């Protein structure tokens, strides 16, 4: 795990080591030619649905043949199950939860000393191109790319320069599956008729109903993956025709799991286990590494991709980076654990953290009062999601699938991935697995502390603090940050499953000068099995707190304890102030929407908010869903 470096150390690193490398390489063209070109061919939303990873229905002959010359990394995981946070981790080699870039489609601020890894490549003489998706949850650094556009290509480089080039294929994105309801008339144009899938033959994973609608979604996904196979061939052929195939390290990967429910956006293997194939030409291989045709089972986190590229290019990996190189010389110890995070997903607030070793996955749901599938306007376009909603309303889902439709989640989840690869049987309450759960839970806590997990700060306040301090990262990286995060995290864990013996700690935290302590204390009261009259008085009193997220959390807890009328009044007051911070309005509206039909009295206020702030994408989406319930 990387550690922060001082500004002086950073300046020394960039001004000294990297500038020297760049000067030497640019001055001595011969040295530059000895460095490998590096090509990334990425796609979106496919999981490990490739023939070379054992997918029965995949038609991917080009990728499969390439894999015979390359290494398949069978335990490669994205840090986050959705694109923008995942890509923020890849481009910086840092955990999004550490940087404050964990919320979907936020605009986080980076400290000056944390760079896009491509900046180091460019300083060392590499020509860096991106074609063309960025989606980093940060403003793209002007120094990140020589070119980032749909026309960007390594062919545009100056003669003799090594290149790092990214090509991203978008047609596997979840939105490209939405036409599967008209399956017979919407085959991708690129495919031959012999490459069309037959939905009736598809075997559906046990986390989905075995119906034609679901089979069509998977069949369309496999057809889009065949499109990607053509794309890979095209990009490799370009290299071969230019005589650069043996001079180029090639990575093939997808950003996270497929776009179906309980895959993308979630922290299970179905959402985070991704394909990764890397070919290192013989002249660039380190002894004992990257032997063609093999499977490598080491644990790889996608924040490791950037450091691996730097290492292959002969550059030092900055100490602050939390990713590690897994190919090349002087490698550090392999990972024992894979960590992951889920925070706000589009319009829905949430906080989930996960740790996985080679056999078990442990999950902590910090907001267990939220269900697995609260309404998410974008994801509801998926035909499988529609099918699951329909069958749920008819009472036709089997027990294994029905559990994902619950209105709440357990505080902890634990899965044995050898016995239960689809993670359907939660072992967190089993005495037989108590020690395993304890060990993994302790590792997760230590990771959150060491990486200074910003998710413990509500988004409205995190945005304001970032403006004051220069970045979200700075919130817990100031003096006293580690002590503060330990204190908040302890209470946040209590809040997920508070016991009567925790009352003194919770009551004390309600009076704490730290708003984050008050926030989690309020959520804890809402989770108590026996919330008494005095607790209700406390919640009503703190509903006038100076900090907006504490006030909104008090409404959440009052609703959970049966005082929904009080909750609606608090939320209505926040929503009435339509000129306030977007994140605050969004949070209040999100809680109001979760209350459901009992909140009908607020419909006029929501309409007013919609009219005034519909330029805010997520406010618009929640407002439309809320209003739609009553119209």
C-alpha cells in the first residue's frame, strides 16, 4: 500500500529522476527505441465472458488466439463496479475511496502531487494517446495525453518515439443490450449470420430467472463481445502491418462486470472480476514472467495497471501510488487481498466496502437500510431488470433470487467463493466462519484507515471541504487525520448494527464537535431495534443541526423508527430551499424518494425543485421517479 510523500520529495522526484530520464531518452534516440510500445485495448461491461476464460457461448476466436501468446490473469479485479470511479482509480493508481472520487460522475479534485500515470510516461519521452473515453471523475490533466479524441492514434507520433496508446470499445456497454427485446431484428451489423446467438440455448447464471428475456440479454451481450473480438483483431493487425507487433506490450481488459443486475455497480465477483490478458514480447520479458499461453492466478487490482506500465517502461513507480507493478523487474510482494468500494451510484446514495482473498469475500454494508435494487433510472432500462421486477411482483422468483429484491441488506456478508462462486449464500452469521469473518473484517478496517477512506464523510460536506482544503484527499491527510478516521469508522461500524450496550457511545457522539460523528450517531439511532421515546426526542432535536447532512440523516432515522411525518417535514424544509447546494438537495430528495407513497404530500415541492434544478441530472432523475409514483 502506497504512502503519501511530501511536496519536497515529489518535486525532487519529478524534477530529478523523471526529467533526467526524459532528457536522456530524448537526447539518445537509441535508448528510446529499446523501450516497449504499450497498447491498451479496453472495452466496457463484459465480465470474463471470453472463450479463453471458459465462456461456453463466446465467439471470440481472435482474442482466444491472442491469449495463446499471452498470459490470462484470472483473478484481476476492478476497484469499483462502475465505470467513472473505476477509471479514476486506473488513471491515478489510487483507490477512489482515498481520493474522494468514489461517487459516480462526481468531479473530484486531486492534490498537485498526485498525477495521472501517463504524465510520467510523457515526461520520459512516450507519446501518449487515448481513443477516446476518459470519464475519470476528475478534470483531465492537460499533461495527461498528447492527444485524447476519437482521432487519437499512435500512428500520429513523431518518428522514433515509443508510444502508450489506449483504444476503448463502447459497443459492449450495458446500453447496447437494451434492444434485446427485439432480438431477431437487431443483430450487430458486423456479425455474420453464423455468429448470431440462439437465446434458447443460453445457460443463465443462478442469480437470474431462467426466462427468454434474460436469455436474450445474455445472447446480445455475447454478440457484442464478438464485435469486440473484431475490434481487437483490427488493432493488432495495425501493429503487425506497421512491423511493431514484437515491439509492443499489449493489454486487453474490460473496466468491470457485465451490465446486468447484481453485476455492474456491485462488489461481488459478478461486478468486479474482469478479463485481463497481457502479451509481453520475448525481448521485454523478465525471467520467469509472462510465459505465453499461461494463466496467472495472482490477485491483481486494476489500480495496478498504471504502475505495471511504468515498470515495463523502465520508470520508477512513485511511492504515493497505492497500486503495485505485477510484471517486470524488482516486484514487491503479491497482493493478499483485493479491496473494493461502492458509494453513490448515480442518483442513489450508498456506502459498501469489500475485501476478498483467494477464497472468501467479506462485505460491510454501511447503509443496510437501503435495498440491493433501489430504483435507478438508467439501470431500469435493462430487460433483465424489468423481468426481475415483473416476476417479483407476481411472486415467481425463487428464494435465491428473491433475496436481492429485499428492501434492506444485512450489515455484513461473507461468501465462500470455492463452494459458492455466485455468492448466493451469506455465511456472515455462521459460527463455523466466525474467525474468517473476523480476520477479513479487521483487514477491511485497517485498509480504510490506512487509505483514509473519504466515504465516511457525507457527499455534501465532502464537496465543501474539498473547496476549502484543495481536495477531498486532504480531508484525512492533514494532521490528526488518522486519529479522526479511526474514531469515525468505529462509530460508522456500530451504526450498521447497534446494540443496546452501544447507547452511551452513540449518545456521546450526538454531542461531538465533529459533524461526521453526529452524522453516523444519527444513523445509528435509526438502526436500533428498540428506539425509545428519548431517542425520538434526540432525533427531533438534532434535526436542526447546523450541518445539512446531519439534518437529512435525522429524517432518514425518524422514518426508519416510524416517525415518517416528522421525516417528511424535515426533508420538505430542505427541498424548499431550492437555491442551496446541489448535493444537499439531491441527498434530501433521495431520502424522500425512498420513503415512498407516504411522502405524497411533498409532491408540489418536488415539482418546484424539478422546475428550478432540472439542469442537475440526478435531481432531475429522482424528481421524475418521485412524481411518476403519483401520476
